[in-house]
């Protein structure tokens, strides 16, 4: 059985810990860490899983047979560029397989009596005989490998580009969650338009519009007003076209029975997708 630490170990909480205890442990653990620090990202990834009921159940079921934590954060480097932790791009091997095993062809030197000898530094070595077929085949294989690696190096994602894109997706997520999670019973139509400008068509039609229809039905009667403020965010994982961001928000809320704002602290896992219009929300879990 793996002895690697679990998400609970990373956050220093018991497997039976409540949502409030996990959120408090996460805040305490990252309070002095920069968001670009890899430890911040690992701790945030743990919080994203354990603060989501469904993902936590799936994770708990996996614990008897495997551990999803791959390394203790104490062994991680202090700093890691934003977005690079989740990149799947590897480095090219420093040597090509099989090259060091190819033996050079033997070379013999034969002097033609009809040609006067030159000084030694001008003598030319002329190979005699035929090149073995196995050597030609090996050379062809090596050439194909080199061509394939060159093509891979040309087409593979640039890690620095992924890092920049992930940072842009994170900023877009922070901007987007404010209108998406806010509404005012007096300006519901405008609020819906503002929110939908940050959503993919898929997420808008599948999840947001059905939810906002319910809000439109109930908010005027309750006179509900919900505002959103971003507290902190972190990149959980990143790829070329999709980036998952954990965003912590405060949501002061009022209604006709509660005129003094009550602030709710929420964690939001946002999946950002690249589009022709920039980064848009394609999924959201609160």
C-alpha cells in the first residue's frame, strides 16, 4: 500500500473533518504562501477536492487502494511558475536511443603508386569495400527517429506559453465569477446579460440559464441582492485550452427580511475554456 500522504494529510485535518474545518485549514496553510508557489497549488488542489461533496466521496472510496498524492510538499521546490505545475509537456531526451550502440565502419588506407605522395597533413583517407547493409538500416532508423523528434519539438506546446495562458485564464476567472455569482432583483435582465458574456454556449444553456430562471422567479418576491468579491484564487491544473481555477469569494447577501448584509464564504472551482473571445467559463462548482 502506498505511504504517500493523502489530501487530508496535506491540509493536516482528519478524514472526518467538516467543510468549515477543511476551509479553515486551507486558509491557514496558504496564508504565507505566494500563489505561484507549488505548495500553494497542491494545497489548493487538495481543498478543491475535499470541499466538493461528490469529488470527496469519490476520493475517499479510492483511498484503500491508491493514493492520488504523488509527493510530499516538503520535498517540492519553493517556487514554480504559474500554470506550469499541471503542464503535461515533457523534455526531449538528451541522447537518441540506439545511437551510442552503432559501431563505425572500418576504414583502410591504400596508397596508389601512380600518385605521388603528399605531405601527411594533406593525405586523404579513402574507404574501401562496401558498407554493410545492417549499418545502412541502422542509419535509416536513426534518421527517422531524428525526424520524428524534430517534428515533435516543432509541434509540442511551449511550456512558457502554457504558463502565460494559465495566468490569463486565472485572471479571466476572477473577473467572470463576479457577475456570474451576483444578482440584484431590480436589474435581473441586465445581470443575466453581463453574466452570460463570460460563459461558453455549452455552460450557458446546460446550467446557467435553468438556474437563473429560478432566480428570476424568486428574487423579486424576496428582494434578494447578492454581490460577490474575490478573496483569492489559484490554478489547480492547466492545459493548452482548458484551465481549472479555485476561487475563494465572499458573497454579502440581503433580502427584505434581512436588510443587514450576511456574508457567505464560498469556494468555487471554475473550468475556463479558450475561445475566439478569450477565456470563458465552461463549468463551475460552488
